[in-house]
């Protein structure tokens, strides 16, 4: 073989290898683009240890799976890598937070937090979960590696919802019966500030840039805006009656607040802290979450057993999904049958729509969670299969094989 032939063969070899690498990169990219996050909706059932999760495919907006977790679920939070889900149990007498392994869809562990629990949030590193204990002044800190409580932070009376700053240095905890929000230093697990907000604060969310925290005050019908640098209230935004859930879009431009008694969602412009739209949804909206691209908002409606899907471009409901009885919160992630993981902020609500102080009389002693997460409803399985077959994305494997064949054909001609 002469030098010219060897050089030509070598160049063709390098070209082929380069092309294969590029096609593999395309395969990964297309595979990621083709995967959409799931919205999983927590429902309390009839207060008799029947809590469950409805898993919604956000492409087709259909329920593809329903899993029974038992107890009376309060809130759900996913680790950043999506491998574990932490579910609180607000039932009277319960002491456990359940840890679900998303690979097997089973309860991997139960963590005794010393009381029935409301809110939960996982830090950005995925190393700690923070859990508020109802009817107390405690926040339990869980080590997510050992799934054990490693610290307890004392805040004000009846801590409810929690939010973590993007850098993971601070936790904001609403105190429902104290009309305050506690600011926790995560390095020392101590309260570094207590902020006076509106009446009966419930949910809280922090902007993606970490500069503001928005607190929904259920009894004063407004939202307090906290400057996270000074930990002072810099604005108060009037919304609907009984504001409950708070969620912020990934761009940091809009806040979505559910109004329980108005059956609506208020949309706040973060730049001006003014309400720019009010969106009618189902009956008794509580939990709310924004998907990862900011194009859709999912709202669970407690009294109509539905989830409303809002198009953020038009601020109109584009789909209504039937879920299990008494849905109380919604979050995004890849809970079942997923390919990639989501970094969406989890914001929602967990308390039934009853009087905040007296609702304990209506709950039973829910101490158990089912060990095995069961799929129920054969029709929902078939829907999931059909949805996967009708995916609008071209198979990345087909693209790869086609392009590789083109390369080999070109080489053969040469």
C-alpha cells in the first residue's frame, strides 16, 4: 500500500470515528429532549390510611400510574438526582417520613422524626432533608445517606412549609400559628432571623436567584415578599381569598399563588410585585408547581379531585386531569419509567381544606405506610404504553443507525 492510499484510509478512519462520536452525542441529546418530566400528585384519600400518588405524563396530560403509599401524605420532595422521594405523613399519631426508591417504586426506609410531619424540602446537594413537625416548634434534619435524624432545629409554633435557597445556605420555614417565617442557617442548624409576615403563613418559595422569598398568608389574603439579604418584608401583594400554595417559574419572572376560596390562581410579576392575571381553575386549589421549562403550571384541586394544567403563555387552563380523591400537592420529577432527571423546584401544599387548627379532629391515626408500592388500574398501564408508542420524537437509535449507514455507503462508493 503506497503512502497516498494509507493516508486516504487513515483519513476515512478518523472521519468515521468522528462521525460516530457526533451521532452518539446526538443520540444522548435527542433522548434527553424526548423525555418529559412526570407530575406526581399526592392525594389524602378518605383519611383511613389510603394516601396515594397519581403519576401524570406531562406530554399527554394523562395519568399513567397510581401508587398506594398509605398514611395521610403531607408533602413530597425529591433528591436532585431523582433516586429518592421523601414523603411526610401528617396523620395524627404518625412519626414517620417514608423514603421511596424510585428505581423499584417501593418504600426503602421510614425515618422516625418524632411526630406527624407537614413540609419537607431537600437541599441542592441532596445530602439533607428538612421536615417540619406539626403541632410543635421543631424542624427535623435528616441525613439522606443514613436516613436518620441528625439534628433538630427549634423555630416558632406550628412550622408548616419549607423552602431552601439555591445555594443551600438557608431554609425558610413558615410558622402558621406565629405569623412569622424562621430563617435557618444550614451550616449551624440555628435560627438566624425571624421575619414577621401576614396572618397564618402557609407556603413559601424562593426565587431562582435567591434574592426573594414569597410567603402566602392564608388569613390575611396576601403574599409577603422577603428580601433574603436583609430578611425583611419589602412588599405585600394582595391576592385572592385564602392563598395557599406558592410556586415560582424557572426564569424567576412569575409567582403562581393558589386561592382556595376563589378557585383561582393569582399570577404575580416579580419585577413589579403586582398581580398581572387571575386564572380560574378547579374547586379548592391548593398545591401548585411549575414545570422545568416554565411553560406549564400544574394545580391540584382538592374538592374537584382534578389537576388543572395552565399554559403560562396565555394564562389559560389547557387541560384538566382526573386524579384520586382529595389531591393536596403536586411536584415534578421522574418518579416512574423515566430517562432523565429534573431540577424543578418542588412547591405545593399538603393540608386538607379544613380549619387549620381544628382539622386534627377529622384525621385518623395513620401510622403505617405500605411497604410495596402497587400499580393499580390496568387501563392506566395501557395508557402509559400507548403514550410511549405515540411519542412525537424520532427514535434516537433510528437516527444513529441511519446516519451510520450513510457513512458506510459513502465509504463503499469510494
